């Protein structure tokens, strides 16, 4: 994907969010640190442009909620910033790449510390497959089948696919 492809995907997913939720009045976006935050901000900008209603954006670091604590060092990436209670709201959890689903499982656990949302939806720029948990995104920028040893890098200029360093 080049930057135009990413922008088209952002606008398409924004329209899908509006349609699925009959607007954005009770919708908040929460970007996973660090790759999901730029995605959530881009989608929020598109939603605001389309609806004229500013969509709130928060950030979530799931380092301490992961199921691989003890298997590798825990390194918090950045701060969690969810300045509102999530009770009764629709949370669109945003990430750059969906792979095994374990980060999303950790995010679902972390969200419970901030209230009880009416619903949680998942938006990802790239779904690369290889799921280890029964997690499926609601909004997908691009399905990109990969090998397990490949890496996917999402940025404003596009999406890059490369080999994992050994």
C-alpha cells in the first residue's frame, strides 16, 4: 500500500464506522501504543471531516496486560491516556497490524479498567492472518496474507513488507 491507498482505507473505514454505529455521537477511538495511535488519529480526523462532530481519541499501552510476561521483558511503550469513563460508549480499538490476536486480548483486559463499554469494535490497517486467538476485526484497511517470518510496517507513507531479522 502506498500513502494514497492508506488514505483511501482510512476514509473507507471511517464511513463504515458511521454506518455501523448510526453516527459517531457515542463512539470513541482508542489507539494501541505505538502503532495504533497514528491510525486512530487519522480515522478520527476523517470522522470529524465527514460528520462535523469531533471524535475523541485515547491511547492504550497494554505492556502489563500481555500473556507473555515472564517470557520476555516488559517494556511499556508509552502512556495510556483515556480521560473519560467508557461506560455505555462504543469503543473502536485501533491498531496498525493484527497478527496473532494476543495484543488485542491484552487490550480488551486493559479496557475493563476504564469502565464497561456498550460495545468494543476492532479496526486494523492490516490484517495479516496467523491468528492464535478467536479475534476478528470489524474494520480492515487491507487483508495482507503473510508468512510468519515476515514483518509488516505501517506508516503514513504506506505499508512495507519485509523479512524478519534472525
